[in-house]
């Protein structure tokens, strides 16, 4: 696949080279080429299956994030536009197959976690239900349409998937009473399974929609993942727009708009809490029963990434207060430290990886959500210094020793480095209107 797009890759790399130094260009080239050369597999129906990296499965979340750097060039390169559309159609087919699943096999081969106690399928690698897994396919489909104007990926299958997503999110607003979803894994850590015989921690209705797991694939502690709900509200806005302007489906548009407003109002009502410093900030999780989790996670959607996926602007006061908390030692997942060279390597981590590990994805999000060029450049240089000589990004690295890392090959992290370089060099073209603006329009 990389050979098919070799002229495109060379063109983008040369534009990057004209705008930055050779070390950054070399890392960008390796990361930019890596996804196209190693993760894509053409399916008999013309769609594309996309590996997450060193795991032979396709995650709905990761596959969207992996394509992020290429979206900026879809309008100028038809083969890139076609590639993204082919992945989008594959994602939609998977949503229709099982909207509760987060990762899928290329065929019905029974690979993956078939021993989990849930309604399993041989097509499904893993059936951890995460709100964001349903957001990402809508985001990709909407972004491609917005940038290129093409609609061939927004037909009947997309409309049926959108209805299935809305129906599931409505059901999960009343998880205790209406949901049939259960999940237990008997051979893993406690973060890999749900309590109460697979039902999860107890929740009370709030208008938020329930999630079993976080974007990290770790179990939610309090049931309502706040950034996941914010992402859902944003993508419901996108469903409404597509339904109205492409599909001509007023009923679907109205259904999406009503649920969007319900969730957005619930976020404003139930997810704004006090930080240790006494400031109003967003919680990471709540349960509607008084349970509150005040932290952030490097996996996206995160609270740090709110402006990036379109919940609010980067100058939003509530976001800025939340950001200040996230990037401080008051946040349990903020890792402070320095490299042997003396370089400050502090950044956002995750309970998903060992203690003391910083995530390159989190660092990229930190840089992409600031307007400070010096801070963007500091993080760019830090990422170059923490690749452990591999020339690629990792899932995480030990804050004091980047030669200790997790996941030698992680396509999502490579994509995020590319996004940062494209941003710094002025080649990142995709922007999203904040939901706060869209709702008031």
C-alpha cells in the first residue's frame, strides 16, 4: 500500500522538509510511511481493514486516529480520499455487525478474546463497549465529507449505523433498567472486566450515556465517561448535519439533535465539579450517585483533547481551568520527571500502562491544544529525544528513561506525531467548529 502512495508520501515529506529540520523530517517520514506500508489490507468487497499495529485486529477508534494525518491531503489526492472512504465503509459495516464491540477481525475467524462472557461473535476481536468507539466512525465519515464533498460513503449503511448508534446511546442512558450488555473477562486484571456479574458499577440516570470501558480499554469506575459523552454530543451534531444535508432524513436529524441536547445538558449539569484548588473543572467520570473521578487519561477522547475533537474552543475558560488541573501534579495521571539529559519529560500518562510512564499521544494532544509556538516546539523536541533510537513513537515511555517503553509499534502514536509536525509546519488543514458554537447557531 505504501508503494501505491509513494509519490504522495514523497510530496508531503518534501513540503515538511522545506519547513522544519532534518531530524524532524526523518521521524515524520518514517511515521507517515509506516501506517500506509504496514496496516492496510484490502478486503474482497473493496473496503480496507486497518491493523492497530502489533495487534492483528481493527479498532474503530484507532483506525480513525491512524488516518488523521492523511485527511489533510484528501482533497488534493484522489487515491488518499479513496483509501479513507474504503476504511470508513469497513468501519460502518462493523458497527452494523455489533455496535457494542470495539475491535474486529478481518474475517469470521474467531481470533481474539473469545473466552469473554458476553454476546461474542467470530468477527469480534474484543467486545469492550466504549462510547468513543461509536463516535470515531462518524467523525471519520463527517471529516471526509467536509474536506472533499464526497458522499459515496454516506449511503443507506451509514444511515442504518447512525440509527443503531442513537438507539444504543438512548438505551445506555438507562443502563440499569434497559441494557442487555454484560461483560466479564476471567483471565485478566481487574481493569479488564466489569463488576456486578458484568453489569458494571451502579449508576443513576443523568441524561449521560453509559460506557463500560474508557478509550484506554480499561473499565470505567463510575460508568459515565465525561469526555466520551462530550465526543458523543459532537458526533450527534455531525449525524444531524449529514442527515439533513446529505441524506434528506429529517427524522434522523431530529433524533440526533434531541439526544445531542440531552447529553450536552447533562454534561453541564452533572460533570462540572470543583478541583482541589476550588476551581470549576470537568470531571473524568461520574455515576449520578455522587461518585466523581477527577483525573484525565492520555487516550483520546480525553479532557485535554476537548478542543481537538470539537467540544469547545482552546480558549474556553472552563477548558483552561480543567487543562491547568490536568497538567499539574494534582492530577494523579500527570507524570513529572526529567530525562538523564536534564530535559523536562513530564506529561500525561494512563493507568493502562506502568507507573511513571508518559504517553507520546498525550504529549501531542498537549501541543495541539495550545497556541504557544514555543510549547509546541518543546514537545516536538522531547518526542525526538524519547523514541529510544527506533525512529518511531511508542505507547508510553518511562519519564526518566525512554529506553524503557511499551509497544514498539503503535500506529496511533505515529499518526499523532505526524499531526503535530503538520500543525507546526502549517500543513494541517482540518479544523472543527466547536459544539458550543454549533448549538448556538
